[in-house]
């Protein structure tokens, strides 16, 4: 099961959880205190949030998490059709990052309302 570590009102972890929900993937939210305690820093020495664990995979950076989830799930979803050629992958990645930034701004606004 995917574990998403984030602050209780963290917007960046929320967008990762949202993707899991949309894809029907089992995930759990693990709240992180501020400042992160020693047990969290033992797991993630940089102490950054959000942080994802999926089996033996651990990572930070929410956009990277979203790409990981979209590209590595066994779910038969349209996002599994990610381009493989460099000439298509670069523009597709840039476009996806623009969308993620725009959605992120909306989510941050919702979490602070």
C-alpha cells in the first residue's frame, strides 16, 4: 500500500492522494508534525514533506510522486500510455507539470480556506 507522509493540511501531499483516489489505488495518509520528529527524520533524513513509500520505493517531491504513480501502477488507465520517445516525452512532461502547478494552486487555496 502507498503511504503518503505530509503535514495535516499540506496541499502537495493532497494532490498525490487525489491521484491515488482517481486511479482507485490503495493508499494511506500519515500525518507529520512540524517540525518533523526524529522517527520521521530516520525515515526521511532531509525531513521534507510530502514523502511517499511504496514497498521498497521512497521519494519526496510531489510531482515526481505523481509521475511514479501514473507510470508504475498496474491499473489499466489512460495515463499508462505515456510517450516513450524523447521527442514526445519532453513536451508531454512539460505540459503535465504545467497542469500540476495550476491544480496545485487551486488545492493550496482550498486547504487554506
